[in-house]
């Protein structure tokens, strides 16, 4: 079981002071958060990708490459890589280069993002969103596994005799998660290729999350990758902690009330009751997170959002320290209890697996040989 932090990199004013960080300060804060993530013993740091204000992480490989040079064991990921509007050839090259520089400590999450205007900015039509996700990923999947690629699709220029460089480290591509909060087509895509499925369930009730993960697990088995219990599942979450719940709610409320993604909607109490948002004591974070297993079964990766809504960096670093000291040891122990032997760990590059232990990516079941994209 992997635990980590993901950041969307928003530049949001602190509602208690009215001050927003500069873009430079926000970028530096993301680096500090990643370094603290490794320091406290968490496993993963993931960066979002956005190309519009008020977000800064438009170039995740640049950010993660810098973090790779300053860390030793931290797994580096994305949340998400825009498979629809990025060119799959450039994704193949950029993330293979990052994989080499990080010694294999790289995987990535494919997604469509949450900003509709990004499609025309990069020359695409949002009405082709799902088709782009399918077609682009089909090409990326082949570019990492075939030395010479002949390929033709409907939404991108054909390739003839193309070789992506550099080749994946030791011939093993980065492991891919397909991230979605609402699209069953993406759960199907993840199952088809035998990839991971990451449900960033920060906005959704438990019943929706359960249905999406159950669909992915069922289709994973249908596609011949093994029993449903062997599918690779990740979840998002968001937490704010203080020693007691009253203090946590009192301190977090102004951030919740004024955050662009929350403000004007349900109350903080209603939102906590209806979604996985956890604002409370460390024990409440432990109890709610352990309960996710009742929704999706045993799973492989849990990432937490802690640095949004204008929270000061000092507070965010305190949150990560509390996760590492008070929450992580209990979660590791409790999630390990009763975990069936046929539930695998999240795949790692063989070099990383040799150092840290875990299931190497090389052991994955090959994707089906039939149609180029899921039906």
C-alpha cells in the first residue's frame, strides 16, 4: 500500500489574510511539499497539470525532474497528465527521459483534466474528449513498447517507422494509472490495458466511487488480466487535521467557505458527510481512510490533497508532518491486516522494486491483442 500527497498547484488567496502567493512562491512551495513528503516517510508525490490561471504546474516533467534530483526514494507521479491535449509522442519522450533521470521512480496518471477551454488552446475539440483519450493512449502505449511504430488514427497525423527516444529505462515503461471521477469509459480503458485506475473521489459520494471501481475490477477480469481482486486501484482524498475536531473545523472553515471549488455550495459539515473530505483529528483521518476499503476493497495507493484553498505553506507542512507521524504508521499496519495474498502491491519499476520491495512493472499481464481501443 502506497501513501502520498498530490498537489493541484492552485494559486489561491488566503481568506484570513487576503494575500495570494506569487507564482514563484507557489512553485517553490510545491517543491518544499515534495521534500517534506519524503522526509516524513510517505511514498508518493504527484503533481497536477494545468495550463490556466490560477494554477502553476503547466510542466510536470520539469517540476518532477527537479524534485527527482533532490530526493532519493520518493515515487514521482502526476495527477494528471492530459492525454487528450498533449501529443502522445511528446509524452512518450518526456516521461521516458524523466524515468531515466529518476532511476525508475516515475509513474503517471492519464486524464482529461477539468478545464474545457484547454482543448482549443492545444488545437482540439472537447467533443472528441473520450475519443482523444482512447486514440492518444493507444499510440503512447505502443510507443513505449515497440521500437519502430507504424500507426494511423483519426485525430492525429499518422506515423511511419517512428522510434521514440529515449527508450524506457531497461525497456520497462512507466506504470500508468487512468484517472477519472465520472467517466465509465476511462475505467474501461484502464481495465482493457491492464493499467491502474485512480478514482480521485474528493467530490463524490461513496456509492458513485463504489460503482466506478466495481466496473473497473469486473472489466479487468473480463479482459483476462486476473481476478478482480488483483486489479490496481488508487484513491484520492483530502484532509485537514488538528489535535481535536472542533479546532480543525474552526480553522479550516474560512478556507472551505472561500475556496473556488467549494464556495457557495453545501456547508462544510454537509460536504464532509457526503464526500471523503476529512476535517478533524488524526484519529478521525485514520478511521475515515480505513473505511475506504469497505467501499472499494483492498487497494494499492492513497493520495491526499493538503495544499489547496489558500492554506499557508507552514500549515501544509504541519499537515504532512502529522500524516507522517500520527496517521501513516497506523494506516500501514491496519491496511496490512487481513490483506489477501492475491492482492498485489502497486507495480514499481524493477530497479525501484529491488530497492524498496514491491511488485515490478515487468510482471504485468500484457494488454489484449485485439482492437486498438476499447469498444
